[in-house]
C-alpha cells in the first residue's frame, strides 16, 4: 500500500491493519512453537518411547548420531571405571574383614596363661636354647663379635654386647609373630593401624602407606642420597626424606632411620616373605602391635619394648613434644665424624657396610638421658643403662687430621 493510500485511511482502518499484522505474527510464532514441540515429541518417541521398544522387538536399532555415539562411549567408559573401583574396594574390604575376624578369633581363643606360656616358650626359642635365662634373653648384636680394633664402635666407648636382662613382661611384648599364632606365617601378620585417625589426639601418620601401588613400584632398597637430600624418582624415599628432615636429626640418624623406615614401609605395603626378610630383627612387630590399634608412626621406633610401651600409652601423651625429644635423643652408636657413605665401583655413593651393621642391630641405637628422664614410662621394662647414650667429645686433632 502506497503512502498516499495509507494517509487516506482513517485511524480506525489503520488500527485494523495493525491488528491483522499482529495476529498474523502471533499465528506464525504459535505455529512455529507447535511445530518445534511436535519435533521434540517425535524425537522422544523415536528414542525413548514405543518406537524404540518396537525397534528392539523387531531387531532394528536406530543409528545414533556421531555426537550421541561419542557421549555413549564416554558414559560406558566412566561406568566401567566406577565398577572396577567398586570391585577393588569390595575385595579390599573383604580382605580386611577376613583379617579382622581372624585376629578376633585368635584373641578370643587365647587364655592369659596360655598366651604367657606360649610367649615364654617363644623367647626360649629365639636363640635355639632352653637353658639359662641369660642364654634365653640374649639379643646382643652381631657387630660386637668383631675384634675391638676392627669394630666401628671401638672408638665410642659404648659396649652394647651386655646380656639383655629384660623382665618376663617385656619379653612377652617383644615376642615374634611366629609365637603369636604358629599356623600363620610371620610375614603376613602386620600391625593394626586402625585407631580412628583422630589428629587431635595423635597427629603422627605415615601418609605414604595409603598408596601401596606407588610403594610397590619403588626399588627394594633406597639410594642413600635420596634419603638425605630427597628425590623425584623414588616416591617412598622422597616421602620419608620430607618427614625426617622436619626434625633435628644428624645425617647419621637421618640415613639410618630413613633406611629402616623404607624397609618397613615396603613390607607394610606389600607383605611377603621377601620384604619381611629385609627387615632388621628388632623391626618385626611385637604382640601388642598385632593386637591393639595404634598410629603407624609408632611402628618405626627401633626398640620393640619402646614400641610396646608407646602402643599402650599413645593416647596419654603429647606427640608434638614427644617427637621433639625423640628427634634429639634417639642416637645411632657411630663414631663422631666418621663417614657413613663410601664410593662404589661406579664411583657412586652407597652406605658403608660397617655403618649398616651398626644400625641394623638393636644394640646399635641409644637414648640420651634427657629422654629417659622425661619419659620414664616409655623405657619401662628396658635395660636403661644398656640403652643410655652418652655423648663423648671427639679428639679434635684426630678429627682434623682425618678431614685433611
């Protein structure tokens, strides 16, 4: 309609024209919306309604679009991963449940008198003797059998070859796993570290034990430099290094404690005859470690009787203070200034054999007087004077001569 004709229209006629246009636009929108809804209904019926059911019945399956196929593939993969995770958790829970029931049945069947008698007999069999108490209780280290001139402890003035005079109660705590249940192999009896993980009571954990797969991929023995300085290639050594370097350990204690913690963690994460055989004899769990829940960090202490006392009383002391004392007061009996590393055939570093012979024996470790006086309940049942570590100042002239 031309402008002249439009201007000739009255206002009422112009209004009717505008209304007709608005109605036409509304009908078009409504028709488009209805058509869209019909397409959606048809799509739903085609993929989720009777047509799909009929298609399954007739053996015909509508071909999905590429985007739908990719989405279905991702969904199937996620479901498979979730099912595999659930299955792994189910197997782990079943194994833990069987172990718990087995331990509960063992503890229930034991009588107090029978347990004491069995543990006493196990102590008799430690050295293959059934005679005197001195022979029965002798747990001295093999390093002391060397001559005074060749022993790495000759210059320290410490004699830890004295017979072990622990009481019968302490011997009961220091029994080997074989004496707890003869029908089960010792390597399969691991400490109970289930205690609720209440960090308010005890903030000491070994977080790396939550990743047994990563520990299993680590080599059987650590590199000494990894324990002393850290590494990115050995997960377990790096974790132990971070834990130990937070404390005031000397390099000798850092290396020795780190080495023992590494061997123990390898066995704890993957119990087997091979990993168990690498443990130092004094690292093997005592009876109470297999009977009472406690934090895993307590299992790393060198002395069996000290571990037993800690497991009994771990909820009664301040661990932060205890860790501070332990880092300063636990000492390896190694001459001051002596090297702990030596060169190997490939010009790399390895632990000196003499140093390893010391810290792999219980007698190669000592506690200072400060720790013994601060925590007398923890050394109860131990030969305190035999364990006591006394500092001796080195001969400065000899030390400077060696370093030069």
